């Protein structure tokens, strides 16, 4: 199974921006469909954005127009650019290899994003 290391989180004011990074192990990264997920305290972990191996992207309704997922296959890294952040975006953010039957990699430690004034 593939392992992931997330980074880039932090404390930001409402309306601010952050860029998250996720570095993956494994030699076949370019073939992976990747997802960013988040888990707020007391809530389940939800899919926020996906990027397929061919580059197609999808977003949860709550972040559409504010978040952008991208990937650099040479660096085996997937990114999540988050703009116009809201307090409800506060969560631990994770990445993983997405599939229709569930994630295929190990969960990393995630990166904390806190949006607060």
C-alpha cells in the first residue's frame, strides 16, 4: 500500500488562503486517482476533492469555486489550493489514493487547518 505525507496546514483568518501538499510513495503515482479528505472534530472523514490520473477534477459542493486540486507526477505530489477559507473549513486534511471501493493507501497523520479570527 502507498503511504502519504501531508503538509502545509496552519492557522489562517477567514478569507485567507493555504496550499496543502501531499507527497506519495510508490512508483506508479501517475496512475493513481487521488483525493483530499478532511475530518472535523466529532465528524466523519469526507472527500473534499479528487483528481483522476488523466487530470479530471471533482469537488464537494461546499468547496467548489474556492479549492483547487492539482498534481505534479514528477514530484509524486498532489496539492490543494484553498482560497477564501471559512471557519467551517477547519479540520484535519488528509490525502489518499481514491477508488470507487474506498481508499487504497495508508492514512497519514494529516495536516491541521484552522480558520479563525
